[in-house]
């Protein structure tokens, strides 16, 4: 079995567990982080399994989307955990 496939299945299970778990500290950004991580691992798995150049390029795009937005989610999680209030203008700028 492929390493990325195992990582994707584990990540998907953790995402579903986190999404349906009741917690007072859970935020939308934390859920999005788990989703983007799963998407990124899916792209890496598809790139590893690609047999043509087009498939590899599409898989790279998928993993790139997950990696970019997971970094943004981390920023918002840190801001939430540090209890820093940011304005809507700054949030839109980010």
C-alpha cells in the first residue's frame, strides 16, 4: 500500500472525527485546516500515482491549493488562540 494513500485515509478519518466532535474550542479555521491538509495529501497521492504529465500537473495544483490555504488557516488559528482581535479590513487584506 502506498504511503500517501495511508496518510490520506488517516487524515480523512481525523478530519471527519474532528468535524463531528463537540468542542467549545473548535473553530471554523481549525476545521478548514484539517480539510486543507487532507486535500494537500490527496494531491500528493495523486501526483505519486500519475501516469501522464497532465495528471501530474493537476495533482500538483491540488496539493498546492491545500498547502497555501492551510498556512492561512494556521495564521487565523494562532490569532484565535492568542485572543487577538483583528478588523474586517485586515482580515480581507490577508
